[in-house]
């Protein structure tokens, strides 16, 4: 049994989840912890101490539920600094008798698609293949094992501001944990709530949080757009608070 932990650091709360991965590929949720957080604004850390405290509280609650201690986590990231674009890569297949495309060829063409011009203050979070093209034939999902002389890929690339990502990582580290990997929040949400049929038909997912609304769009089974809108549920609470002249606590209760 292998323990896997996830951390969702949001504008209004931090959620921690612990699961056990079984040998047959199943994942069983065994612990959940939630803690209020006031250390972020629109998905960006503005108070490190408050964020660290919220992470520690959420993780502690999840650990108490499971009886296990975790040392590393997969961390969801969001914020208006997130941006995306679609890129292309191309590579020639080594001439052989069969011209068979290998996994190394696939990895090489995806790596080629990551070669884009980025400002020095940004880094790539994800490079997700959308589809492959072999000798002009598109719509190919798994090219390894097929024959061809030229392999192309269309890749969805997600980038983020280095300093903002580093601040999130530092908060997790100060809470005594190691960051296994950062994952775009709406991409993680799509894994949980969308079926393969949804993605094939075409679907938009909007994850409305406290300070941001995270959006991903799938067409023909592949991600085609991802982005963050810096508006979330806090704006609804604020409107109720001002419109009805009530307290923020009562406005939040009415919204929910």
C-alpha cells in the first residue's frame, strides 16, 4: 500500500486529502482535513504565516483521521498569474526497415513542443499532448508502435509566475512537507468530475472558488484551453453584505 496526499490551497480554505493506492490501481480516500485560510488573495500568497498555519491544521486533521503521517504532497495551484497556450513540436523518425515510432520518439517530440519563448519570470507547469500527427495524418492519440517518417504533436502548455509558485512551495515546506509535484487546480478537478465522453463531446468546466474561478475546456477528448478568472464566491458574499447591510458572516451563510 502506498499513501498519496493532495493539498488544495485556496483563497478561503486549505483542503488536505490522504489516499491509499492499491496494487490493482484503485485509490481509496482515508483522510480529509479542511482549515480556513486568510493568507491568499485570488490564489496568490499574501501572508505566509497564515497560509502555513492553515496547511498545518488541514494536514493535521487528515493525519488524525488516518493514523498515518505524510511527508510529501501533490499541490494544486491557481491564481490569475496562470496562463496557457497551444504549441506544436515536430521530429523525424530514425530511418529503419519498419520506421516504427518508439516511446523515445514520442518523448522527444513532446519535449520539442516545450521549446517556446517565455519571459524570464515564468515557467512551464504542464505540457499536455493534445494529439499526434504522423506524416500528415492527424487525430492520433497513441503513436508508439505505428510506422511513419515524421511525427508531430499539438501540446497544451500551462505556465505560471515563478515567484508565486515558489511562495506556495515555501509555505508547504515550512509546514514540514515536500512538494511532489504542482498540478493546475482545474485540471485536477476535471480528472475527478469529467468522463471521457464529456471530453470527447466537448465541455467547459468552471471551478468557482473563493477568490478565483478556474476554467478548462476540452474538445475532441483533449484539453484546448485553461485559464483563471480573478473573481470568485467572495464577491457574491461582498455584494450580499453591502446590498442587504448585513455582517460578512451572515452574508456568507445566506450565499451558501
